[in-house]
C-alpha cells in the first residue's frame, strides 16, 4: 500500500520547483484532503487481482502488486528522482508487439534499452525478437531484483539467444551506449526527468551519430508535446488506438 506520508515533503518541494512558492501555497490548502483520500484508499482491502495470462503461462512475476500497480512510495529507492517517477505497471504483450511491428529496422543491428524497466516484462517480450542486446534500467532495487529473477527464469526455459540484463540505477546516470539503439519508455517519469533524459540522448546522438529510435507508450498530452518539440526527434508513428508514438533520433 502506498505510504502516503512519505510523499508529503517531496510533493511540496516538487510543487515549489515546478510552480513557484505562491502557486504551491494555494495548492497546499487542498493537500490534506488529497492525503486523507489516499490514506483511506490505502487502508481499503485490496480487491482480488487475477494474475495475467503472461505471468501464468511463463511462471513469471511481472504484474503490479495492487490491482495491477506497484506504488513507488512502497519501495525503498535511494535516488531523489523517485518523486518524479510514475508507479509501475507492466505493458500488455499485444501492445508491445504492435509497437515493435512499427519499427523500420533490422532488430539484430540494434540494442533495446528499456528506460525504467520495473519487473522486466518489456525486456522479456523484447527477447522474442533478435535484438543485438537487451538492457533494462531500473532505480528500485526491489523491482530490479524481481526483474533479475524473471530474466533468469526465462533464460532457463529458452535456448541461448540475445543477451538480456537489468541494471539497477537511475536512468539519468546510465551511460548511453554509442551503438544503434531503440529507447523504450512506458511513461516512467514526469516531464522534469523526461526533459533531462531527452537532453542526454540528444547530446549522445550529437557526439556519436547513429541510427536510433525512441518509443514512448502512453504519453499524456503534455509529454507528447515535449517529445514533439525536441529538435533531435522526428515523429514517425502516432498510434491512437494503442496509444504510443515512435520517433527517429537525429532528425529525418
């Protein structure tokens, strides 16, 4: 259950940084009501949540913990950027495969990098394809540990194939590989951190030009605008039904 009080001070700090003191002061009047509502929700017994077919079929643990979600406030994350993260939920397999089908590439020539990989479902789904390498970056040690168990379980049931791994670190600190890559985002963070990550990717592309792509699944309108405004990104696909966008890095 989300530990509501843990988020109070970080929320106030985040609001001041993003909106300024006066605007945050006005919003703080409503904060006790929001906290009370979240506390009541957290105290409510969790409704039974059936395991996904994906986890059942493969003997894995990629589902969220509470009605499909795992709350970051329930986890011990050392990075101060945890307040900018979004709660974990796994991507649907069919949706992931629809995303991959839009990429105009030979996957064996590309690295697949899941930015905010959680329990690793996207990594496991990516292993169905012939990527050169698959890497997940996750700042929660608990989610990372689960991802490693899932990866080990999947490797044990498959013939050797694409190297697949999970790295436990804040993705703003992850050294970006200088090889053609597909950067995969399943809405892992807010605009503050997303903007910083886009700047890092753009700088990496400037220093080492190479064919690369960025996939963003479930972008809210504000984040899609941020992606569209980035000079290093050229939108190739906007899928309304499955709600994802695909960009080529480095312009047209």
